[in-house]
């Protein structure tokens, strides 16, 4: 049976660290904590779970901190977590079972990072989560650090949930990037993507557009990041009241791979807002027929493959006067999310319409 060192970097995580470590203790053979400068009780709480709590001076470099935590691991595999991650009981059991016959070099696990009102994941992607220590994997990138998977790669089912209570420092990542640039340190292709994304999140839309274009001009960009760049460029353009340019950005994503459901829904939304309902219907129906494959590695919004197209098709068909088809799509949406406000509103609308006719 394989053994696992769970390795974490933390700072001022008093509200959440016990929640995370309570999940970890059921399957971890070793817990490594690298504290990067907590001013609260995080270190003392961590020491209730493990003796391996180390101070690591923060260097504005997430990879440096994660590599330090990995360097302290002694078990067969290194697994990383953030302090605001949680693992359900069923997924803890699956992780314990996974250890029984684990031989892969890298284990990719689903990462759920956003949830709806019923706690169903609405934004998911795979991350390199468990790595064989003998392979000597190294983290790369000061911000949005990553390890490039290699060797034998296993896609497994146990999911990690990112349940953030609050953002400690929303400007931290952008500040790190801009410090690097001020020192004339060139960003690599991946860092250019994430720098553009930070600008987008900070509503610096014109700068974000330029940064995304700079990223897309690189020859070695990952196609999933290229597609996301096109999608977020479109969002920038919408905020800047440049609808036609937004559509061009979304269509540009088709240069990199087959259409994604998320892109089709975004095009459908623009067409809907333009009151071009037949065109919107085309794109929402296209989204419904787009394969859902998390293994492709990109960011995925599961609702774009069913619930969002269904609910939008309901409205589109209502707008063009095809009430039976509108109701059919609302019924389909209801089978997926029977408690969702949009579905319930539409259902009441159709019930009132039927009562009026009677």
C-alpha cells in the first residue's frame, strides 16, 4: 500500500485549517505544514495535528514555498492542499482506497471551486494532486504555481472542494506580477496568461485585453488557456461596450480546438441580448451537443452543458411564440435543478398562462 504526505503552505488560516486537517487525518500518513508568516493561531492549531510544522519566510513566490513543503515529505507520495480545501467523507474513503494499489507517477483529481445554492459544483477542473516523491517533481511559477505532469498519469474520482470563506489579500497576485515586471523579469507564456487574468479580475479591462493578446501571440500557449483567454477577452469587450469585438474573440477560440459549451453559451447570451433569438437558439442547442470531458484539463462549467442552455432555450422559444417548446425546455431544466429560482419562476409563468387560457 502506498503512503501519502499531505503538504500545505499556510498563513493566517485560523478559521479554516482545522476543517481541512480534520479531513486529511483519515488518509494521510504524514502532514507537512509550511507556515509563511502567520500572525494568528494557525501554527499552534496545526501542531495539534502534526509535529511537522515549519516556518518558511514568504518570498512572494508560491512555488518556493510549495517546493519547501515537498522537501520535508518522507512518504511515497506528496499530496498538496490549501487550508481552505475540504474533502467529503465519501471522497476521504475513496482516497484511502486509492492508496491500496497506487503506482502512477501523477494522480489528477477533480477540483471543485464554485458551487450553486444546493452545493452542487458549478466550476470544476482537474489538477495534479498526488505526485510520486521519487520522481522529484518541482513546482514552477511565482503565482498560480503548477507542476507539469509526466510519466504515468492517473485520472481518479476523489474530488477536492475549495471552500474559501474570505480572500485574505485580493491584490496579492497582481502585486507579485507587477513587482516582477518592475524588476524587468520577463514573464513566461503561462505567467502572461495569469497576469492578464489578474488584470481582468481587477476590472482593468483595457490592460487585460492587451495582456491577453500578448499571451495569444506566444507560440507555446496551452490550448485550454488560449480558449479561456478568448472567453475573458470577450468579457472585457462587453464591459467596454464592444459587442462585435466580443463575438470575434469568442469565435477566435474555435481556432484552438472544437467549440466548448461555455463559449457557445456566451455567444448565445450575446445573441439573446441582441434579440436575435433564432441565432441564440442555434448556439444554446450547440452547447447541448458539445461533449463534456473534464480530462481535457480546462476550466469547466457543467451547467453550460445542460441547465443553462435548457433555461435559455425556454426563454428564447417563449420570445418567438413557441410556448410548447419553451415549456418542454423548462421541464428539462427542472429535472436537473428542481429548486432553482429561474426554473420555478418559469413554471409559475406557464401555470398562470394555462389558468388564464382556461
